[in-house]
C-alpha cells in the first residue's frame, strides 16, 4: 500500500472518544468505604480517583448509586434523582464528577429503566390506581391463584407477583421487588426521557443501559415455549417495539454524538446488534452481548463449566467481523454479573498472573472498546463461599433455595461448586487495596467478606512490584492509546481450529499487528501461517521475556502472550 492509500485510510477513520477509550467499571458497594460502615461509597471512590488516573483509564462506568432498598444491590431504584444514603448525597456525587473531569476521565451512569423498585413513587401510586400512574406498570387480572402466564423470572420462579393492594398481578422479569415498567404507555416513556435529560444536565458523559432490550413485551403476553431456556424469553427479549422505543429515546434525548451509550442486551446475536448500534440502527454506541460468556451454559447458567478455546474464538471472531463495518464492539470478559475472568478463562492458581496478563492482552487488542472491571487489573480471583449464609446475591440465594427443594440436592455442598464458579458474588467481593484487615476496603465489617487471598493480591503490592498485573495493564492501556491499529485496524483470526492458541492480526493501512496467546498451562509451538508477513514487526508487549523480533516458528510458554506491531 502506498503512502497516499495510508493517508486516506487514516483520515477516513470514523473517530470517537469512546472508541479510543478504556472504560473502568466501578461497583460502588465494593470499591472503597470512606465512612467505616462496611459499604463502599462516593467519597471512597473520590479518594481513589488518582489511582484511576495513574492506571490511565479514560472513563468510569458507575453502577447504580441511586436511592434504592437494595433488593438487587441498587438495580432496584426507588428515586432516580436521589443518591442512596449509604453512598452519600448529590454533593458527594458532584465532587466525584468534578474530580474525574479534572483528570479528563469521563463519567458514565447506569440507566435502569426496564424496571424500578416496588418502593418507587410511581409503583406506589400505580398500585393505588392513582390518576395517570395507573398504567405505569404491567398489571393483569387474577384471583391470586395461577399467574397470568408461564413466564419465568431471571432470578427463578414465576415472573408474576400478586399485589393485595391493587388486587392484580404485576410483571417482574427479575426480583419481585423490581416491577417492570409499561413502555407501551407514552407517559412512562416521557417520564424516563425527562429523567435522562436531568442527568445529562448534571454533566455526565453517557449511559450504560441495563437490560435495555427487554423493555418491549409481546402484545397479549402469551405463554412461552417450555423446556428451552428461560420460559417466555421469546416474548420479551428484542420485543416487537424495542427499536421504536430506543429510536424515540435517541431522537428525544440522546442524539448528542459525544455521548457514550452502551446497551446491555442479553440474548442478541450479531444481526440483532446491528439494529441497535450506529446511525442506521437505534443510535446506541455499542451493546454488551453475552454469547462469549454464556456459551458454556447447559440448561441454565448454574450448569456452566465445560468450554473450548475453539468455540470461544469462533464467537469472538463472529462479533469482530460482524460489527467491523456496521457498528462497534464492547470488549469484556467479566463484570459485576460475571465471575472473575482469571478464574473462568485462565488459571487462578500457579499461573494467575500470567493468565491475567494474557486475558488483558486479549481484551485490549481486539477491535472494540475495552471495559476493565474493578480488580481485574490486579488479577483478582473468584472467592470461596463455605455456607449459603455467606451469599449476598439474590440470584444465588434463590438458586440455592430452589435447588434444596429438589430431591437430588441434599445440601449446599451439592451446589457449592456452581456458586463458586459462576455466581455473581465472586465479582462483588471488596476491592483489595492492601494487606491490612479487610483488604484496606473498610475500617468496619464489610457487607460481603473479602477474598482470603487479599494479603498477596492487592493494589499496594501490585504497584510496588514492577512486573505485576497492574503495571502490565497500564502498559496495555498506553499501548492502545498510542497505536490506532489496535483501535481501528481490521481483525483477522489465525488458526481457528487450534485448541490452545488464540492468534490474530490487526491491520490499518501499512500499520500491522500480530497477537499470539497461549491458553494452555503447558508449552505449545506456534508457526506463523502462510500469508502473514513478519516484515517490520517488533515486540510491543509480552508477559514474559522474549526476542524483539518474531521468528517464523517459536515456542510459547504457559499462558504466554505476545503482541508485535510495526514500528
């Protein structure tokens, strides 16, 4: 390619800050406690803003801090314009916003509008049939016996609860304290848009939209097909009016192209995603898809476990190729709803640090925006939950209770492996700041016990250790900031059938990159495939000492990661 072609490629890039950014997700309840009550808070986050700046991230996604009875750790909102007391108040929030913006770090808030808390004023007035609020939620007649249909809740059991006050059933796709809003009602939509506008007026930089593709339900709420996953899902995932509602939301309040809008969209495939993202879709910047973190599920998530690298590569490659021209990818391997990635996709024992670096290399060199979940940059791992009394996640608690009612489950020990492999509490143990009591997270008793490995895995130790996971992540973030090819370059998978090696190239004009990752705990041989040129490639980053220039064939050690770029 001649220099003119390269110049054309570079100037034709559809640049956006959120494409070039690395986003850091904060789960506030578990990040840092400034008051000593055992619960993370906004002042605690503010005290750690320099830490985020030192790491090099460009934006923070803040999980819900709104007023909430905490039935689902804040995803049950009782007042969208107020801060939950345990987290602080709006003055604390504004100080955090200012502290982030002073360091050129943007703030993304969590938008939860498929449902509210049953303690929200809207629901309280709706259950009393109070004026325009009567139809703010999805109500159906019944005598309190059989629910209106057979839909199942994401958290187990029926998706319906009978309300004695109103004398009707209400729909809740999640916990019974999270009633679903009735998006068919234009008054509901307008109330949501007014709330969105209010938050934008506070100076935020975008929204992560919780389960946004569930807001539209099929007319008549028909029974779902049983025996194929979550009963009823075909009637509320990607519902009939979801694109109408999201396009309306975009046109009314989210048309500012400087905003980051990422929609959490369980159950979508690549073709679905294209309808949500970009100017030809609903206008979202990107979506969170789940195929790569659910492909090892059997009948439900609690059966997860067996997975193959070949299948993981196939899924990731499909999304890389599918949104290359018609959208943008979000890149993640863990978050507040997923177990720690080093425990799931790496090795949380002997090769914890090596595999944590390898997985970070993957997420920071794919085509899309990387999302780093708090503690990932330390190589934090899944935890141990010896008793159901140690669990805090409503989904896990419900699963254990239902399992114990089955004849083939005699005790918690029969399901403990599943909890410790895939349960959400794994991601929610407190951030490990030091080897002080409770990992330096709090001076009080933490709301959820710390992982017992905090004395070895913590921020203070990582920052003081030159070759730690933390320093490697900082180098990865810098590398991505410095090389457009890692942001905008095309992706081409190599060796798709190799059971151990995940390798691919990135190409942008005459800029090229080669990424080689060994997902095995033993050595493997990598041979550069025909057609892949090594000319001009030099080592940009690796998680072990290796030669500066690649050879046509070389051995990779356990969980070894290498990235070569043209200089």
